[in-house]
C-alpha cells in the first residue's frame, strides 16, 4: 500500500472543497454537476457493488447503489466514483483496455490500492480537515463527537468514526466488529503514542468480557441500533501499560450488520499540571 498516494488523494479532495468554498454538509452533486457528470441511482447488479463510473468518449456518469438505504453511504459511494474521475492515473486504470464501466466496492473494506485511494478521496471530500477539526471541537470526545460529526457532514457513522480517529487530538480508537471478530480498528495519534500501545489487528477476536463482546452476543442489539457504554481497561484492548481511565461506547449499525465501538482514554492534560 502506498500511504503517500492515499494522503495525496485526501488532500486533492480537500482542495476541491476549499477552492469551491463549500461548507458542511458538502454538496457532492454540485461538484459532479460542474463537470457535467450525470449522477443517478441504480439498483446494484450484484450485491457489494457500491457504485459505478461509466464512460462514453469524454462523457462520464456515476451510478450509485441503493441496496443500503443510508444517505451517508450513498453520498460516500458517489464521492468514491468522483475519486476515480479526478485522481491522477485513475481514469487510465479503471478504463483500461477500452473498458467503459468500472464497478466499485467503496467503504475501506478493500486492500486494492486504487479503491483505497478513491475511499480516501471520498473521506477528504465529505470531511475536509479544515472544516472537520473546527467542528470536532464543538463536541465531547467519544461517540458523541462521532454522531455529531456524522450528522453535520451527512455521512455514515462509520465514515465519520474513521475520519475522527484519524484527525482527533484526543486519545481515541474506533473498532468495527461483527460477532466476536474485529473487522478493523483505527486509533488516533495520541492513542498510539501511549506507552506500550499495540494495535488491535484485523480478524482477531474481541477481548473477552468487554461491553462490545457481550453486546455482540445479541444480534437484535445490532439490528435495532442499540447503544451501550461502560468504563473499560485499555490494557485489554491495546496492551497499554499505564492505568488510564477509559470509556467504551458501543452502538449497533443496523442493516450494516456491524458494531461500532469508540474507546476514549482520559489522558491527563499536561497543560493543567501546574
Ligand atoms: Zn472504485
């Protein structure tokens, strides 16, 4: 994976938003309209396909899937396709060998470089750092911030959570899981800097007896979008040495079939020491 190219994909999208002077929620369709890109809803031909970029000569169109009803997910899918239109080398790659259509699986579930770049572009477009950081400051750390930001940016909770973990100053981690399995985890820089921190890897089992582990034993919790929270010991998640007061907030993601966990560690503020 080329981390530098992922970063520049995000930055490219952020610049588009800045140059157009857009505010939250970012008007994704206006960006497409300005380039005469037609955007239309379309039932997906196969499950798992989030959207398509279609080319006819120099004309482009985007079709986005509607099998997941969330507007946030659909907006992310459109932005992902815009990434294939805007990013350096993408049109050449997705329309290789005379192809006229590219099918995507948006949403950070892939290891394909070109798809990941489009996901990073989509995150940067919906949640550019120059607007996102200022907005984050208005909320309490943790799930409240994730929910508030998702609403403000009109994105899915998952997309907002990933971006939050990437940009937050607080020591936070977000974990996506299903059953007793960790799908993936993202931690903020301050979390990763805590002594002894070890990353929770994709595919491992959830730590036992945690709120998340117990929550996931009841599928109806996920389907109904239930919320639960408790204190947690960060050492069982990340092998952190110090005892740091931490909270574990859990929410079921409904039809997405997954659970979002936000772990927030209360690191004593150095500025307040004297
Ligand atoms: Zn794609």
